[in-house]
């Protein structure tokens, strides 16, 4: 059996972000979703996650989960057997983005978190498609369950995150860099840049998906993860 797979969800998401992948991959390997909800710095979140994990593991993170995965790789490279970065960003927060989070934090504290998230997500997150509204509703439900305090903590952590280009250059394990073609938040060019930094990276662009390919194109995403994990491919 392959090494256990640890999945790190994006901001304001829980295990449901990876629902299709958990269902498919758990027949072949242990799968665990680790929360990224503790701490106001990426370093603190990475520490809290590492305390939960087995000695050695495969690691896959989406969006903010990918940023936490980079920090885990930076501080515990010997524990990571392979790594996947999905729809994420290796760069530090720009001053403009950091400043734009402040009114969002104020709104979240005033009870308008879901309104802010829906406004942000409609233009930036999802590709056009028949399941777009259904996926958006699921994302809103995940956010509502986690609540505004988590929103504020995660926003602060993203504002303060470090540049991880040097971490990626030092990466020595099989790496998947995956993104949706329509991701306006973390565009394809950014993933091409990341894959060029990493010596053993394979870039995979999922067509007809935006920022959440795990839900938008679950079969294609799962097949890419199977290939990266060295698991048997499922023919459909």
C-alpha cells in the first residue's frame, strides 16, 4: 500500500472539498484531511498540522492548503515523500492584496462573511459549467460551518505569508503542480512558474475547471493524483 495521503483544504473549506478524491483513493491508501484553522501565521498552522501527521506521508494542498504544504516542506522535508500543489501561490502576499483583506475582515466580524465570500467567488473561483451553482452552495456551506473567526485567522495568515520560491527550488521529491484552466485567482502562468522552480515537477492543467478542480472536474483531478501517487489508474 502507498504511503498515507494528507490533504490540506483551501481557505474556509473542510474535507468536503476533497469528497470525490477521498471516496476514490481511500480504497488504495490511507487518506486524511488535516484542518488548517489554528493559528494566525502560516508557520503556526504548519506546526499544528505536523503534530497530527504520521512520520512520513504524501502531501497535497489546494490554495491556502498548498501554501501550508510549502511551509511543511520547508520545515520537515524528510517527512514528505511526495507533494502536490493545487491552485496555489508560492509568492508572498502583495501589499495591495494584504490591504484588500482588511475590509473583508471588518465585514466578516460584522456578520457579512458569506456575502463577502460570494462576491469574491463568483468572478474568480469557478469555471462556467452546469454544476457551478451547486459547487458554490457547497463552498458557502463549508464557510458557514467554519465561521468568521476562522476567516479572520486565515486572512491574517495569508497576509503575513513568506515567499516560498527557495523552498520549491530545494524540493527533491516527486511533485505535481495542478490547476484549473479557468482559475482567475491563481492563474495557469503562476503554476508554470512554480513547476519550473521545482526539479521533479509535473504540471497538469485541468480543462473546464477553475480554482476548485477537485469539485469541478473530480475524475480528472483524481486520476492526476493517482498517477502522482503511483496508484493504479481507473479506466472509465
